């Protein structure tokens, strides 16, 4: 058993194991669900009524949060805000990112939220118009699996991610597959979903349908059960 297709390929390339079964990562689609406007009123009061992009990081190089900042700057949506959540603290890296935001001229539109309580994650995903996933390590199972992308989609928030996998985001259906190292293209895709909230909503609804169909924990259990049975 292995995480997904990317790790199955790695097992084949490195160890010659060709019979690994990808189990994928499950999402609790009852916890990660779209929250309505009334449930998000306090967050709207805190972060404003403008369009919102969200990015999840652990401040490690693999997450390429620097590319998320560049893409958001390239999007050029003046009334938009980028919210950056993190799973751990790293003050030196945070200081570097804050300096980068300053140099890009977006410091007043980027909020580094730090670590959020688990219960707040689906609310913030629901608040956002788009999730930005900018990790570029195509051979990393953790990167291609990208649990925050699946969680955001479950909350009806579309995502933009690299084309290293299409197991979560369907290009032009529930988000976009774009190279985050090409800030102009990635930023243009980001701008589309920040400026067109109707499209963002449609894409998000398609994303949740796919997550509920393919990545509920019950389905993961069925895959594991079939593989070991």
C-alpha cells in the first residue's frame, strides 16, 4: 500500500516494486464542508469583503511559499487578500517572507495567520475564493497528495496547483493546473478566480463533488480492504 500514484511510481523506480496499491488520502467531508455566510460573518468582519486567496505552508522549502507570494502579486487584484496559514512556527523564514511581500508591494494585502485551530480550517477554506498550492517537487508524494487542496475542495473552494497530478484538481473544472514558477500564468489564473466569484463558486461545487465521490474515508477503507483481502 502506498500514498498515491506518485509514490507508486517512486517505489517502482527505486525498488522495482510494481504491485503497490495507491490508497490516497481521505477527507472528512462532514468536517470539511462549505460554511454559509452567517457562519463566516466574524471572519468577513476580520478580513474584509474583498476576494480572498489562501495558502497553507509549514515554512519548509518544499512548500514554495515564495512562489505563492509572487503569483499573488502577479495577479494584480487590488482589493484581494492573501491569507497564509502555517502548521508550525519558523520566525526567520516568516521574516524573510514578510520582507518579500514588502518588496513585491503586497505587504498590506498579505496576512500571515500562523497556526490555526483545526476547527477553524474549514471555515477559512470556505471563506476563500481560491486555494494556492505552489509546491513544485513532482516526485514527492506529500506534494502531489496535497491534503490542504483536497480539504479546500471539500469546502467548495477551487484550487490552483502544479500539474504534477490531476488526482484532485480537474483543470478548468474545479480549479487550474499551472506551473507556479511561471508567476505570470499562475497569477493570471489566480486573478480569474478572484475576480469572478461566480466561476469560483461553480468550480468549488465541482471540486466538492469529486472529493465526496473519490476521497471519502469510507472509500479509502474499501481500497485498503480490497488490497489486503
